[in-house]
């Protein structure tokens, strides 16, 4: 079985991040599931909790917060461009990770 978690970033010491990583580690270690954690704003930050080597982490590198450095019209264009890339990545990743 393949399980895919989508989350913004695993760079903060928080409850949601801890639960994602604990569940992913448990399911991969004890049940042998193929677990993927996909983030889009991880950037160069490290994952704050230990991640099992049996869990695959993928970062798309779409930094939505960067759109706010621009004026209104360019910000709207950048948001559209980032959302397009986000949805393209989500479909592509789903097809690549989908078990046969």
C-alpha cells in the first residue's frame, strides 16, 4: 500500500509535524507501507524530527510566501504561476507514485 502525505513544511517544532513523521515512520517500519511525505515549502531547511530511511521525502520547492515581495499585479501573476506549478507537480507525483 502506498500512502502520500502532503504538507507545507516539516521545518518547525510543532504537533502536526511530529504526528506526520511519527505516523509515517510507524506505517513504514511496522506495516511495510510505501510512505511518501511531499512538502512544497521545505526549502533548504532540515526536517526537525528523525525520519525513517523507509519513508521518502520529496520537496517541490514552491515557495508561496515569496509572492508577497512584489506589487499587486505581479503578485497575482506569481500566485497563478506557483499554483499552476503546484497542481502540475501534484498530478505528476501522483502518477509516478501510484502503485500498479
